[in-house]
C-alpha cells in the first residue's frame, strides 16, 4: 500500500486521504510509517474540517493543531445533539427586528424602531447604533455588514436611504418610481432587491440608484426573499401560495406549488440542492431546488414564522418554540419551548442560533470559559436520539507516538518495582531463617 501511494504526488495522496471518515483516518496511523505521516498531516485535517471551520486555517505544521480543531468540532457537535447551550439576551431595540446578519461573533440587526445595531456576542455589548428618529414611517428592513437600508413612504412614494455602518453617515438615497410600498427586501453587497405593491421584484444597483432588472410572475404580495449573489439566484414566497426561484440574469423562474396558504418564510442551500419553505398552513416543505418537486414535509401545531437552513441543520420558529432538524435524514432533534415572545427572525451558524423579536436571544453551543448554562425558564425536549450515542463520542484521535511513550514508561516502572521488591526481600529475611541461626558465644 505504501509503495503504491509513494508513486503518487503528495497533493493527490492528501486529497485521497481527505475523503476518509475520521475513524478510518485515525486507524491508518498504525498501517505504516508512510500512512502515519500522511494521516497526521495538518493539511489533511484542514481539508477534512474545512466545511465546519471555514474561517479557521491550519497553517502551522503542528501535530496538535488538527487535533485541537477537530476535538472542538466534535465537542460542539455533541452540544448540538444534547441541546446543551448558554443563552444571552441582548436588549436595545424598542420594536420588532426584521433582519439579522451573523458573522463569527458579530451580529448586525435592523428593526421597526428606526434603528440599526451591531453586537459583540462574546462581550455581550452593543458596538454601534444608528438611529433616525426624525424619519416618519421609517424602518430598517435590510442590513449587511457594511450598510443598512431604511424604507420610508412620502406622499405614496417609497424612498430608500442607505447608511454606512462604520461612519453612521447616509451614503445614498433615491426614490423608487411607481412604488407605493415595499413588503419584502434583501440587501447584498451593492445590490438591493425588494417587492412592490404590484407583486413584482425590482433589483437596483445602490451606488447610482439604477434599475438592474424586474422579475414579474407572482399574483400576490411577496412576503419573503432570499438572494445568493454567488449563485445568481433569488427565491421569493408569496400570498399566492407559490414559491419562485429566479435566475438573476435571464429573469426566468421555476414555480413551486404545494402550500394551501401564503408562504411566510423560506431558505435554500445550493450545495445540497434543496429549498425549505414555511407557510400559514402549518406545513414546512423541503423542495428539490432544481426541479421544484417536494422531497419531505413537516406538519407543526402552529404557523412557521421564520426558518434558517445552513450546513446539516434546519431550524425553524413555531410560535414561541424553536425546533431543530437534521437536514441529512430530516429527523427532529430537539425543541426549545416557552420562549418569552414569538420569533420574527432566525439565523444560525456552526456554533450559535440567533433568534430575534424585540430582543435578541443568542444560543451558544460552544463552551464559554469552560461553563455552560441553560436558562431554567426554557424547556428543552429531545427527539429520536439514542442516549448511549451521546455519551460515547470519542473526541480525542489516537496518538501513536503518545501510546508508544506510555508503554515504555509503564515497562520501566514495572522493572523498577521488581528491583525494589527483590532488594527488600534480601534485606529482610523470613522469621524461620532468623530463628535457625544460633547466637555466637
């Protein structure tokens, strides 16, 4: 095996090993010296963990680098399965929050109270606040990490105002022709997309306020939007009970039909080729993103108000409850009940859930200072999980050199104990031997 691998380039060998699951990768340590050197290469573990640690880079050739990151990954994953989290409540808005952006330990929020806010989730502090109290009928409906957009209506004409979050200065403002109201809006980089009263989508280029394209097809007010500038796709849900996925360049769309009431929320994942929608009919449907055909369906006791799809996790807010599903097999993992208010916006990453209403709830599944606490007023229920599976997760990959060192030390200790025992036996003879010795006169 080593000979055949030696004939390949290092890049190819590392790529092959990166497809092994973790137990197999750890077991290859004992196959040969060559396999040991490859399986412990930080580059292999960097490739293996890149999906879960996109913002972490294992660049140092340290044997314990990958071990640390992977043990962190398994520990956080175990906390997700058990529903073990710490909860922080961030208060500052006086109205409902409509949009939240999460990046690592920083979040930006925009709300109905004419304000934007940025929060450091580690120190639990508000970093900045942008307020525009002089604007009548104004609310921040979209935010990004560089700017926020406020929507106001003056004499039946909608005006979009854009603010730089670093300087707290208005950088652009323009009127939208023939637009009396905006029901849904999404902001990405230099593009803003929103729906008007004619059930149309309009995309504008922010720097010069020019119209990029209109998307026409819905027959009811559009309630929710998702936009991926990387994949050039727009997803929209409407009161006409349909979902449309638009090609940004051509304007063509795929229609998803299946809900019996208006579509309230949606999210999609291009890598998994799925779209998930929540409706007032108390159903949440998983769709094939390419064909528009349903794959799976959930029925909840209340309407789904907001949802978030990322990685292998699907999270939804149902009334005052947060529900987590595994997007690989669509099994319900747990529910968090008895929240203080209904959730208006929900998002998550690999370690946190951000649930917003008037205040911001930060559920952190990573340990903070080695401690984890759960708020007693919230009730968590686990579903379809084998308890033995949660208690038998090996978070430490084997270290072959460490095992050899331990065995050598154990052997040396046994030799020393044997020598000490023989010495004591020779120094203190038995009583029978002592009694047979006659004293000399």
